[in-house]
């Protein structure tokens, strides 16, 4: 799956990394519901780090459609609320 982090580029992730990403996304939903900004910020950094560390960067000269677009790690809780598809940043 191709994941784009807004302002940083695209990364190709395998299934195990996607499962881990989904778990973080579920925790982000809980942090937003609880209005827990410190937890939210930590989870956003964790999500970013997972994609960057476990993903394979797609070269900038290769054009592929992103399957998933994530906000930058410094996105605010209000910005991320606008991106939620009901259950989280990651649909499904």
C-alpha cells in the first residue's frame, strides 16, 4: 500500500506495518474523543515514525496514486478531526 504523509512524500508499506498503523489510528480516535492533546500529539509522532521507519520511500520522480493520505506529524487535533472518516484517519 502507498501511504502519503502530507508535506513529506510517499512510502510503500507492507501488511504488518499497516496493521500497526491501524492500531495507532484507533488510539488517535480515542485520544481525540477524550480531548487528550498530549496523547494525541505523541500518537501522531508515533504514526509518522512508523511510516518513515518501516516504509520504503517512493522516489519523487515515480508517480503512483496514494492509497492513504496522512496528515503531517505536527497536525493539530482540530485539523485531524476534519480528516476523520467516522472511525479514524484510516478508513475501514
